[in-house]
C-alpha cells in the first residue's frame, strides 16, 4: 500500500518504490551469485569423463585373468561355506535339531561359527561386486584409470589390489575424509 503524501521533493510512494527496486536488485544479485556458486559446485561434483585406458591389450588380459581367478576362488569358497552350513539332503542347518543332548556352550559355539560364516559370505559378496565392476571397466577399456581424477593408476597398485578404482592420492584423500 502506497500512501501519496507530498513531502519536499518527492512523494512517499516514490520513496517506497525506490526501496522496493533496491531490494529487488539486491535479491537479484544474490540469486545470480548463488547460481554461479551452485554451477561451480555442480561442476566440481560431476565425475570426470574417463578416457580410454593406458594399459595394453596384453595388460588388460593379464588383469582380467587375475580377476576371473579371484572370482572363481570366491565362488568355490562360497560353495564350501554353504555345504558346511546347510545339510544338502534335509535343507536344515548343520548341527541344529540334533537328537543328542547338547551342552549350552556347544550350542553357543555352533551359533557363533554360523554367524562367522554368514559374515564371510557377506564379505565375499561385496568382493564379488567389486570384481564384477573391475571386469566391466576392463570391457569398457577404462580399467586402470582413477574414477575420481581420471589419472592412471600405477600398475603395481593394480597388481596388489586389482579391484581398486582410485589412485593412491585420491584413495588417501577419501580415507582421510577429504
């Protein structure tokens, strides 16, 4: 609501309008600067587009064979763990519903061993996921490049940890919470 009262050189309406224009201009500057900042932050958050790997076809085959070997080993371990947990004939857990009287401590030990086996299975499933991811990157020819910065990962690091996705510098920064 603008009141039209004359005072000196202008009306109150004119003063109110000027203040609204000044406030609107200030808000516009803030919005523009915040948009620039958000665009800058968005560009920092976007992962780099990975190029093609620096590794030769021979190197990629070497790493693929290594990863497939680890994958087969994990699958074999999972099969053995399943056999140790579940009786194939009945489908019951091994050691459960025994007709012999068991001491409570023995029952507790069996439960603890079963929990440990489940924990190992979960760990292996996570490792399998990383192995599959590495095989996918080999197929896409992006294996050996850091997914954070796009720089090549040292071959020695890849041989020690073939599922790695980060170079030493980026992994250190991630581990430190940066």
